[in-house]
C-alpha cells in the first residue's frame, strides 16, 4: 500500500492511514513494518458467501490529509 501510494512507511502512520471494512469483523490490516495489506482474521468463504458463486470482500483505505 505504501509503495502504491508513493509514501514512505513512516508516512502511513503520520497520515492516519487505516483500513475500513463493512461489518463488524476487520478482515484486513496494514502491516506496520512493511506497509503491506494483510489478512487480520481468518476468512471463511462458506460462512461469508454461502451459495454465492462470486465472493467479494470490500474494504476502504482512508488517508488523512492531502495527497
């Protein structure tokens, strides 16, 4: 994420970068030492999507301040 946004790792915390998921469970997080998007929780496709053929988890990346 840091590389894609053209930011240094320290800029992620300075700009208040955070991941928002719909729902209660936070499935994704930013790894503080690498700036990578990682899974924060076990993702169980059968529980989330059941009989849906295409399973999509959406999340938003929030960056405070101007880019």
